[in-house]
């Protein structure tokens, strides 16, 4: 039998002991929280990178099936365009596309139909959404905002486009809106909002900077011949806006300015040509704005500043010109073994278009340049299927070469020298 004296020697923990234990546990937790936050951030960044890679593989799946990259967006032309084409007037400036650029005068014409996302839905495991999507009805093109036309037991375009597709959203993108069709990834549109009638983007330092945000660019030395312009602009990017005539009209009329890139067109090398980037200021706008031309947007909108990223027009000038920027007058052509100095402005502090400057902005569609939720740069997909992290401090000339698909084959006034692999690494 245990004596009372023995039992009295086995006293329990005192209040001081408990306080010390709690103090030690508190210190341990305090040391772990920053590590947990860091690992959580790394995990989300890797998940964001994984989503981007899946979207990139969907685009390449489309390429393998169709032998060409999809258009970045599709618009339906109207009767005005049809009449011009029928009369032999093929000037793309009369197309409906420029009417959707921010700051354009008058009301938009034609029909905004779909983005590149719609076309790659089967490779995102959403064939059922594409099966329900309406491109035409009753001889007319159908908008991505349409809520009227649908088959029995099926959805119309607008609710389809507001479907949440997880892989289209970066987990760190804090601009998302529930059930609105978010998009955190955009495609390489080159150095102009539209290749056929080039317009560049002059950035603003603050939210809501008024027009002019879009400004004509002269990329060809023969501006009266738009086909020469397209010969240049199609080498500056990978995916471009496409237009079509509504079903039932103009069957014998072709759209002359549509172009699509193939793998063969990526002559600079698929391993060194960007096709996809992060942008947290793309996809969904909470309300119609100046930048969306009064339209609501989601992953199906074809508006270029919501679907694509671009090389800054600062490579052609600082934006102080009264009307247009001339990309042909010397700043871009190489001198011996040195690239033209203008290319460096593709990523330069103080231009309001440099990588991740969009962190200072909040309005969707106001920053059609790479804008990642991650500090220090952005994740990017390349035409060969690789995903790399591009640092925000990357040299502007090197960055320019990653955007262009055939920079070494550009005309002499803007030709790029070959990219040395040592110049770029993640």
C-alpha cells in the first residue's frame, strides 16, 4: 500500500508549469506561421503555374488538331463590311473590329462572338459546353452575351460563358467574381491590338486614365498597302483576332485579312516564343466600362485587351505624338551586331506598360500586358509546351524577342538579331 507521504510527493503540474508550457508552444507556433504562410504561397503559385500549363496544353491540342493556333477572338462583320468587300474595298480599317477599341467613336458594329477559350474547350475537358455554344442562329451571328438562342434542354451562350472553369483561374488572382466566368491567362497578340489595322496601347499611371489609350501604329513603310502591314504584324505575335461574315450572307466573299499562325511560322524557335501569360486584369469586368466598350466580359469575350497580352507600343515612341506612332523610322533596326534601342522599351520602368505595373491598377481590361499576382515576375507558356517564370526585371530587348514569332525575318527597319539562349533563363 502506498503511504500518504509517497502520494504527497507525486504533486501535479503547478500554474507556473502550465504557463511555461503555453509560452513554449506559443513561441513554436509563432516560428511556424511564417513558414506555413510561405509554403502556402509557394503551393498556390505552383497551382497557378499548373493551371497555366494545362491551358497551354489545351491550346497546343487545338494546334495539333487544326494545324494552326486558334484566333485570339472572333467577331462577326456586318453589312457595311460586306458591301465594302463586294466593291473590292478590302481596307480592314472599315471592319467592325476597330469599333471595339477603347476610345473608338460611335457605337460598336457587328457581333462580338467568342474568344480563344471557346475554341479550346474540348481540350479543357469541356466538350459539352462547346456542343451547346451557338455561333449562328436564324442566319445571324450570335454574341457571347446572348441569352436567347439555345437548343431544347441546353444553355445559351451567356450562362455558358459564366460557367466557372477552375483551370482558367489562378488561385492567387484576387480579382475573381463568383459565377461570372473568370480568366487569369491571356495569349500572345504581338505588338498591336489587331494585326490588320494596328493600334497600340499607351499606358496610364492611375486607374481610369482617359482616352487616348489606343493609338495607330505604322509597322510598314508602305502604309497605303495594308497587306504589307500584315506581313510585318503577323511576325510580331502568335494569336490574332479573326472576323467572319454572318451565316447566310456573303457566301462567295472571303475575309482577306484573317491570318493564323502555324508551328512553321514560329521561325524564331518554339522554345523561345511566348504563347501564354498571366494577367489578373483580364477576363471578368464587374460592370461595363470604358475599357470594355460598355460590355460585360467573361472568358468568352473577344475584346483584345481582355483576351491577350501585347508588346508595349513604347518600342515605337513614348506616346507623346499627337496622332500615331511610327515603328519604321529607325529606333528598331539593328546597327551591326546591336539591336535597335527601341526594343528595350518593351519592359522599362516608368512607361506604365512594364511587366506587373498592373499591380497599381484595378480596372479589368485596363492593362493588356503580363500582370501576375506573384511578386518578381509572371509564369509564361511557350510554343513548345514549356512553362517558365519570367522575371519582371528581364531586359526589354530580350523580352521583345520572346514575344515575336519571327523577329529575325522582320523587315530591316525593325529586324531583331537572334536571341542568345544565355540571355534568357528562369
